[in-house]
């Protein structure tokens, strides 16, 4: 293995090149025993760091996309020049000063004839940026809360006094930050941390099962007058890539509209992953939302960023949500170049075809062939999940290491777990979500390596 100067180095020892394993906070309990020395496209170059295989090199196909953020893979010939040009020419003004780079991006997306103007016309919507999906979701929640407050009289807005419920979903994931924890129904993430007070301007979160339209209708019939906002993922990610039935998302939009509740779409994960730019889309076209949060792929794997698109009537008190990172010129340049490339090259349309291929292979070659390991494959576009059996879920650490040694990098989602209304338990789920630039041959190779890893794992661990 070589360091940055081309000198051979050992994976461990004095002057350890992998000092991040010492200094970087461990968020996972156990760290994977691999390091990355470079990447091109969807190929990650790994080296083993521990044990008898230490120093062994691996070429690993990335079926994760860096937590689903690197939609154009590594070393994109589109992103690199855009980033270089912006650093050299575009400056770093904040949103207090108009920016040509920002203006170009927003006009291309929301101006007359813009890519997203049919969904979010500038006369009806405005936009802001944040550092991450979690920050974007925090702002979305803040916009909903501000909508029921009269900032001049410092009291509840007339007609909104009783809006004290934010409706979320079992198995949902919207981020780690403190303001978002009430939206998660998993005790593991909430126990021991402060709860949001219900009064005088707090809120209560209630959870219903995802994808169950009749349950939602019954809930709104009883409580619609209290619902301030509904926060929904078009496809539940951490719950196990759960796809709602046809018509469900549009029905949720109708229930919100008729009851006076705001509909908040968390598209942090689903942005550009479902075969469309937006998961809030069905056969009728765009599904209307009041607030939409985009993230992950929006930064093209180069920047951590998010975008919040909200109806113009939804605002925050003056200077109450100023952010250092609000659509800075460099960020806008990267987003603009990447989005234009995705559109011009037809990558979303292509991902629908590749997604069908991927889904077929996952069902045929994994679920059908390894029933002791897998329960079900689900997915749309290039975002797929293969749910583990209870027996396999007990060995996720070993499972993931085996997949990497078989040459494929995947992530494991927690699964929705226990759900109400008689719905079955959802076990942890392997997320297979390669970048948009994946080829048909690479899709086949990803599944072949998953098959090899599954076969070896079954022999070693079950």
C-alpha cells in the first residue's frame, strides 16, 4: 500500500496512516476493518486493516453511494470542473448578497420553463439552503410551527390555536438532531433525551403505520382539526425501503388539504433515486406539498447540502433562520452542474430501466435462492432493499464484512420493527442503491457479488 508520496506503508505501526481510526469519533460501536485509498466511478479501492488479511487490497463496487449521496459516483467529469470554476471565480458571498451563481441555479430550476417550475412555480414557492438533510428537516418543522404563531401579537395565530399535533409514521427516519427526535417512534433514539413540551407552543407527535390509507382516513376523521403538519417520506428508507401502495401519497395530500394541515415531504433520501427527481410523483404527475426537503444526492457526493422549498406563505421571523450555508455560490455551482447533467443525459429515465433489472435480479438470485437469509426484495428506481430474515439479522456485522470481502459495499437499514394495526414486523434490510451512473453490466456484477457474499456468509455464520 502506498501513501500520498508513493511510499510503501504498512496498514498499522508507527506513524499509522489510518490515524482517523484513533481520532475520529466512533458512531457505530464496532468499526469496519477496512480503509479506502481511492475511488473512480462506482469502484472503491479498499485495503484490509486488521487480522491475517491486513494489507490486502480490494476493488469494491459501491452499491451505497455514500449514504445515498454520491449520485454521480467518484471523480465525476461534470462535478470536478464545476467545483474548480466556482472556487476560482464565483466567490463566497452569503445569501445577504445576490449571487450570479445562485441566480443561475434558481432560474434554471424554478424560473419560467425551469426544470421544476411545473411543480414549484416561483410565484407560489420560495427556497432556502442548509448544510444537511437534518438541518433542512429542522427548518421544515420550524416553518410549520411558525405558521400557527402570530409574530406581531405574540400569540397563537387566529384559527390555528388547536393545531398541536405533528403526524408522523411508524419506522420513519428524518435525522438525528434534537428537534427531529420526536418524529421517530423508536425508543432507542429518544430515551434519556429531552422531550418537546406540549404547551404553550410545543407539539405532540403521533404515529400511524405507513402506507395504510384507511388508517390515515380514520385518524383524520377523529383528529384532523388538531393536525398542524404531516411529515412523510415518499419511500420509507430506514424502515426498510417500504414502498407505499398506488394512490397513497396523493390521498395523504388530499387529507392534509381538506383538514388544513401542512404536508411536509422528506425527500432527503428519495431525491433523484426513484426514477424521478421527486418521489412525490405518481401516474397523475406531481403530488402537491407545502414543504419539500431535498438532500443527499443534491450535493453530488462532493458537498453536504440540502434545499427547503416552501410555499411563500410559510416564513420564519426576521433573522430567525439565517444560515452560514444558505445556497452559497460554490454549492450552487455543484448542484447546478450535477442536476443539468442528470437531466441532459436522461439518467433518471435510465435508472427506471436499470432499477427494474436490479429488482428482478435481487428477487431471483438472492431472495429465491437464499430463503434462510432473505425475506423480500423491494424497490423503485435505483433504490432497493432486501429484507433479512430474523436469523440473518442477528449477524449483520459479519454479514456486511463478508459482502465487502466479496467485492460489494452495501448498507443495512434498521427496519421498521414492530408496527401497529396487525402489520408484520420488518427486519433490518440491506440497502442496494448504487449511483445513477451505474451501468447494466455493473448492476449484474453487483448482484453476482451479493450472491457470492451470501453463499459464503451462509456457510460461515448460519
